[in-house]
C-alpha cells in the first residue's frame, strides 16, 4: 500500500441492549447479538490486517447505540471535537470516548443547543462537509465551524434526505472520488469530485471506511463492490448484516485517529 499514516482505531463492545437502539429510517427487526459481535470482531481483524492498532472500549449496557462510536467524536489532525449527539438517548456515550481520545488530541466539545453526530462529517482534504438533518443542527454546525476554522479547515453544510447521516449516503473512496447514493445525497453538493453511484438495488452501499488505498465495505453489497473494483479501488469486505439493522455502517463502528 502507498503512503498512509499509522492509525489507532477506537471501537466499542456491543451493548447487550442493542435491540433497543434508535431507529429513524428502518423498521425494527430482531438483532442477533452473537452475530453482531462476530461482525465487530471481523471488522477489527480487518483493521489490524491493514496495519491499524485497535483499542476496544468497554460495553455500555445502558447505552444501546454505543457501539457506533463514530458519532461521539470528530478527530482531526490537530484537534478532537466531542459531539453532542442529536438523539438525547445517546449523549451519555461521549464521556468514555472523550477520555480515550485525550491522550492523543486536544479536546473541544459541542454545547447545547447545538447537536452534531460524527456520522454527518465527511472530510475531503481541508474541507469538512457537514450534513444537516435529524441529528445535526445549525447551531452544532456553527460551533464546529469555529473550532475547525481555528485549525485551518473550512466547513460546508450539506443538505441530504432519506438517510440517517451524510455518510450513510456518501463517503470518500480516493482523494478525488466519492461513492454516493444520489437519491440521498446530491454529489454536486460535495464540490467537484468525481462520483461512483451505488447500485440502485443497494441503497445502503455508499458507506465505506478508507484506510490508505484500501476501502472497507459491507460484504452484503456485492454489486456496488464490483463498481468500485472496476474503478481500480482495492476493497476489503466485512459482514455487516446485523449491525445494519441498527442503521450502522462501516464508518460508524470506529473512531480513527491518525498518529
């Protein structure tokens, strides 16, 4: 693989209460906790295979969504912003994540009435696109803009529809290339980057985690994977069927810290 930073990946044990997770766009269906834990282990194994150090935080039995650690923090090269999740039930999740990040970054925090979910923040170079929807509000974006601007980043709000977070519908697969579900996110709102569209039969296939020149992608979305590979993207697949029932994707279950 080409030049890439050394990464620390923070993950979190799956709560035994995950079946009581917040849901916005999906109907509730039974989640097999044993299979979900196996999916997390496979994901962590893939991260290690790609050269990442993985640190798993303890489970939070009273926090059903706590495995989705991405929403608790946005980690930049110079600063970590601890979020204030849009779902009130998730706000207790941030304390443990903040404690884990403090040895690696100065920490700032979003305050009321602002809300910000990490899943709504898509970084493209020094530009941070922030989805404004049910979980991230304008006050959260304004606070985040001030924090990010102090470190030389620009923040651009993005409208989207039909999905939980901006990164449910669009992620970066190469420096100049997006993977997008255009029904949910208009790629024209994300600058001048080229875009690969997901297969129409796989609406949730736009969420990938990029590690260097490899992307981690849900194994369930084979048609979209073939589109990525046709563009020369190296893909590693992981099972996500159970975690997807909780509106989770591959970016959702880690906080990536470059070192």
